[in-house]
């Protein structure tokens, strides 16, 4: 079943067109990788999907579960079941992950017309997800992201993802500072949460991340367009040959 359909997506930032007609279809059960040289528009695509108001969509559509995503408020996109890795990068002093996640989960349930989660079920869910991901109970009792190291932020983010249980996870691995531990955390999270009814889009510069996550489909984004799509072998080919052969054939 089709989950996401991006058609002819164009987006502009500060009068400059960055996305120049993106087409992408993601089905249930698939993991897609989006790769490409720096500056090609990968993070812009993630920002547009998240609904970042800095980016103006000038053409195209994004259908998620048969609804137009571009018409939805950013917060509602999450409640519909999309998770974007930089959704909660903020530090919230004095608010623990426990309280933050409970509020987020209950908002999602309210939106879906479901009952609020009981305290005991919430604690059980937290424990289950922590165990699944191997996350220490200390991390979730600390204030959200306050004084977190890069690795802890990553762990936290993957934990949020596990708790919200999205149908489609979109992870933009932007940082050149991602160490091997952080890559492993992300990969373990994506793999642990994946199932036949879910999908993930992993945006990465790092072929190395794909040593830990096996994508079904690999895309190369260049100058605002997807210029090549292939299977897992394409990622290996890119590692070996770089991007030049695609860009200047
Ligand atoms: P990637 O993630 O592939 O490295 P980006 O989406 O970050 O690429 O950037 C694509 C292009 O858009 C770059 O030329 C970048 O300078 C420009 N760009 C992205 N975001 C902004 C912004 N907020 N303001 C101005 N230019 C931007
Ligand atoms: Mg970049
Ligand atoms: Mg980027």
C-alpha cells in the first residue's frame, strides 16, 4: 500500500528555488535512503515535509495516507503519523522527557479521538521502548535535551520516535559530527521500529549509516531533483565512485 506520494514538488527559500520538481513514492514496509552532495536540497526537502514556514512550496503535492500533507499544520502532520527527526530539537529546562512524552502522546491520542493513556500504561510503554532501544532510565528523567551530548540527543530523539510510533519516519542525518555510536543508535532505532506497515526515509551523506540500515530503495538528490533511483547496490556504487559520474556523465 502506498503511504507517501510526492509529486512535482517545488520549493523556494529567500527567492531561490531549491527543490525543482521532486517525485517520490514510498510504500508500506519500505526503507528509502536519500543521498546526495552537500547543498543539493536534502534538508530542504525534510523541512518542507515538516512544514517549516521558511520554505515556500510553489508547486506540487505531498499525499500522505491519501491526505494532502501540505494543507496540514506542522503539529497535525506528526499526529497523522509522520515523525521528523528534528521535530523537538529544543531544550526544555525543567520538563522531563517523561512529562514531555506523556503530553505529546496524549495530544496525538486526542487528535485521533482516542482515550488518554493511563499513568500505568504510560510507564509500561516507556519501559518497553527503553528496553527495546537499550536506553537508560536516567536519560528519560532528565530535562529535555538540556545539557545533552550529541549522542544523548540522538538517543532521546530515537526514543521519542519509538514512543510516538510513527507510520512514516523521516530522519535527516545532517551533522558531520555524528560519531559511530550515534550512527548505531539511529540505525538500531530505525531497524527496531520497522515493520511491514511502516516506512522510513533516511536522508544521509553517510554511506556508513547504510552499513547498519538496509534500504530497499536509494535515491540521489542533486540540484533539487532526484537524478537517480536504484536498489541497495546504488549506495555501494556511490561509496566507491562518489557523485561525479552521475552529475557529469
Ligand atoms: P543539503 O541538505 O542537501 O546539504 P540544503 O537543503 O541544506 O542541502 O541546502 C540546499 C540549498 O538551499 C543550499 O544552496 C542552501 O544554501 C540553500 N538553503 C537552504 N536553507 C536555506 C535558508 N534557510 N536560507 C537560505 N538558503 C538556504
Ligand atoms: Mg548540507
Ligand atoms: Mg542537509
